[in-house]
């Protein structure tokens, strides 16, 4: 009899919670939403977060505030969101490094990228291009690989930090081909590009949109792009996969919430995000200038991307023996 009463109470409580969550989703949002960006202002992650925030403000009729919480290779912002109340009013716009690379690079993270967050939607992906200084005697990916085998370690490549995509995507080329290059790590892409132009480093891989102007001016040479197919804006530049089958290189960005956020709210945010990123005007204004493509998707699809790439980069980093702490 007592057990029946307990079970009855539990059932009533569960039903009440379910109704409360449904009510929350119907009235959500009823106050300002804060989107945390764990990187500095001005980058693609920040641009996408602010563009999304502006459109969500218009859609929901509630202010969406974007805050940059910089430090610790994204750890500070990620940790802040992981520990925030799971009510849909503190969200994260993060990049691939924080979700799938940092967990393998840092032995003591204060957050779990899989278990402390609920994926809401992918946002965008920026294909990266393999660029060299014009003084490098290589006019194709194959010729660059040959140089990396004939003169291992002689060519320097710039990265925008240890363990970033600009680092690991070159490491992947090395692992796939047996070529060897020497990394030079910078605090961001801009100083690395400056040194590439000055021939202080000979090569790098970075978002193609950041290279377009210097490429058009003939100051750098693009050997290949890390997209699955050739890009319409660069029809004469082959994909790297045409030389290294299956190879992809790009940085991606996504929207997430703290673990425990009601599914109804997550679904509402995801549906609105997908609607915004499907709008041609939004893509033309915010995505195309940075050669970024929408990967807006349902929560489960974004979660599958995180799990798949977490495994992929774990193998690359382990095989290369890369550690930050």
C-alpha cells in the first residue's frame, strides 16, 4: 500500500514537471537570453553568435545579449555555460576546438563537452585552404607533400595555436602522407598570415575567407581547399581530397545549452535557428562574405557530429603525441 502511494506521488510529480516544462516552452523566452562566446570579438564564432542573437531577438521579442568570455583556450566561457542554470537563458556558441579537440589536449578540463551540454544546432562551417608563400617551389598539394618528404621539417607552417584546427589539419596531412613539416604557433590567425606574407613561415591552413584578398592580389598561392567539393568561388582550386582521398579541413561552430535544459526549449531554439540559417538574406549577409556554409540541424544531428569528431581528433592527437598540459 505504501509503495503504491509512493509510486502514485512520483507519477503525479512527473506529470506536473512535464506540464511545467511544456508551459515553460510555450512562454519561453520571458526574459533576456545570454549567449556566451568563449573567444574574442571579431572572429567568425563571434560574428555568427551576434547575427543569430539579432535574429532571435526579432523572432522572440526578447533581447538576446552576446557576451565574450575569453581565456584558457575557450575553457572559461565553456565552464561558465556548463555551470549555468539549465533554463534556456544561458546558451553557448562554440567552435569545434572546444567541443572535440580540447578534451584530448588538456588533462584537466573543468567541463565535459559531451555530458555537460545539450547540442541545439550546428551553425556554420568554414572550409580551410592550404596556402603557401609564392617562394615555395610547389604548385600543387602533391608537390608540397613531395617537398615534405624530400626535405622533412624544412618547411615551416603557421598555426593559430597548439591543437587548433590550423595545427591538427596539417598534422593529419603528415599522418596520411608521411611528409614532415615544422609548426610555428601563433596567438591567432592574423599574425600567422602576416608572417606567411613575409615568408617567415612558408605555409599554413586556415579559413579560406581569411586568405581570399591576399590570394587575389597574388601575395599567396592556394594549393587546395578542405571542402568535399570544389567551391563555386574558387572553381580552379582543387580540393585537398583530390590528392588525399577523404581529407576534409574546416572549422565549424554550433549552439548548445547546459545539460538539463528542457527538450521542449531545446527544440524550440533549434527550429528557430534552422529557420534563420535557411534564410537566403541571412546567408548572403553573414555567411557568404566569410565563405561559411550553414550546418544548421536538429539537436540529434549536431550531437552525432560532436561524437564522431571527438573520436576522430582523439586518434589524430594521440598518434601525434600532442599535449598542452
